[in-house]
């Protein structure tokens, strides 16, 4: 008798690729379907338990993660190469998300309206969909799963989580910490590759996806065919606009941090710097800040830029750089090289030919391009001339200019005198154009996404009102 072995999912330390972090069998489509059936049964009891029970469970989950914060931060460093300072911040954010959503359960879920005529009540009431399918990336292995799962759970849904293979260990550890805090079947981690993700999308009643534009487009098509609600966060090619009156030292520090922090592996990372007017003062400040950047072991608190996630990612970044250089681009500044692990050194390019792919596509690594504009109008045109629309930053002391950018840019987030990176967990998050599809994530917007509105008419049995 022969059979097909279940494939294993493995994650490795990108700073020391020989170190295996986690391994687990991939969930088959049949196992995903079984988990979905189990989740639907558990969801009914989870909803029936009431808002108080959900609040207590999410609060207890926050306490467990907070108690394991040091351990979890170290796991994030080892598994995805995130510098320890950022890893600690991610764990703290995850705890805050859970505590915020624990209180959101008591928000109003509808409204009462007067009928057009006669006695009675008209109500609107928001109710959970049932089972939420979450497909998440590796770059925020704790925060993104929880900024999706926490509001889904708070509103009474059950959750199926398909984490990125590179963040397997973090997902499994999260499941361990939530075990016993959440009822069995309410939160299930399903390791796997594309087939597992597709099965989760096919089994869920509502889907939230974060990842590449190509895969996200497939998810959107699959859910649309079933009439299932979906949100997809698909990355960005983000611009920072620097006006002549900007504080050069502060701005350069913000730009270098946003472009090269965590090796540029954030959808909100700065990919293009558009300087208005004479670029030379900013060029010098950027070059100085880049050369001073700490690149190396992500476990070192001084490190800003660690490794990229895989060897294939490193090779893809090198190929994009080589293509730009062959086309005539020039290196303005770079940082020191690392020999061990999957490192790609931070690089600022300039004189990149117009319409070169590196100006229009997301290179998920420590690469940023410097462009020049004659005035704000040209800068805005350059900023908008990409398929994506996630976040734009503008650096200026001129309030009128800042407001002009806010009014005329086409991205979901706009930052004034702040880096493109950084997200407030209590506010809506998401992009336009190729950067996103569907409703926003986080904050109160998340509760709206994970619930549907029902309109209810309550009329008296005796419309005359006779007792």
C-alpha cells in the first residue's frame, strides 16, 4: 500500500539560515474543511456566550502575550530577522490591539428608527458572518494576525488563520498562548503553502488577506465568485515628498529609517524620495545617514537593518538593482555589507530612468530611489504616477503645502512630517488602487468589516394598540 506523505512547512533564521526555527505538516484541503466545520459549531457558542465573555477572553489573551513578551520578541527576531527593538514594539502593539478590541465588544451594534407610519420599531443590527479566513504575511508575524483576528473574534466570529510559512513558529506559539483562553475551535492555525491558503479562502464566510498584489488579486476573484466579503492589503510603492523648507537632518533620519528599517520589508516603507528644488542638501544628509546606519545582527539593539527574509528575496533585490544600474542609474549611498545570512545592504539610487520598473513596482527590500521635481505640482504628479496607493509622506513647515498634498494625493494614508512607516492600531488602515481592495482594517472600521447589517421591522400584533 502506498500513500502520499504530508508535506512539511519549515521556517529558518534568515540571519543564520542553517538554524531551523519551526516545522509542521501542511494542512490539506480536507483538513481545512474539517477545521471550518468545527469552527462553525464553536462560533455559535462563542457568539451566544455574550459580549462579556468575549471581552474577558480577549483581555486574558492580551495578558498571556504580555507575560511572554520577551520570549515572543526573541522568536520574532530569530524567525523573520526583525531587529529586536522593532520586535518588542510589535509585541506591545499586539497586546494593545487585543485590549482595544476587548472593549470594542461593548460598542453599539445598530440603531433604532421610527417607522414611516403606524406603531412599531425599525432596527438595524450588526451580526458576525461566521468563520473568518485570515491569510497573513511573515513581516509582522504577530501584529497582523492579531489586528485581523482580534476584531473578528470580538464581533463573534471564529477564525481560521493561514500564516506565511516563514512565520510558522510565531503562529504556532500564538496558538499555544491562546489555547485555553479561547474555546476550542474558535481559533485555528492552519500551516501550509498556496493550496492551504486557497482552501481557507474557499471555506470561510469572510476573508482578510495581506500579501502580494498577484496573490491578492486571485483571492479577490475567488471570493467574488462566491459572494463572500473580502479585504486585501497588497503593498505599496510609497513616496516621500521633501519640500525646500523641510528640516533636513530630521527629514533625512525619518527617510532612511522608513526606507531601510527592517531591511525595507514593510508595505509602508519609503520606496521613492521626491525632492522639490535643489536636491544637493538633502542628498548629502541622506548619504551621511545611510553610511551611519547600523546593519547586522537583528538581536543587537543597535541594529536598524537586518537580513531579508529568504535567499530568493535577496536575489530578487539584487536583480532589480542590477537592472536599474544597467539602465543608467547611479548609487548615491550605501552601507556596509554583511557576509553571513541573507543580507542585502541599504542602497539609495538616483538618476533612474523614467518608467523603469524599480520606480513603479514594489521592491521589498532596502532600496530607495531619489527623484527631483521642479515644484510641488510636478512632485505630486510623480508621486501619483504608480499603480499603488498606500501611503505618502510630505516634509515641510508650510501648512498650505501640506494641505495641498493631503487634498491632491491618492493614497489611503498621508503623513505630514512623519515617516511613511508606522500605523496607529485604532485608526483605519488601507490603500487605494493596486494597494488594496475592500473595506479598511483596524479600529472601528474592522468591526464593520467583520459584521453584516440586518434591518429588522418590529410591528405590534394588534396595530390598533388595543390592550
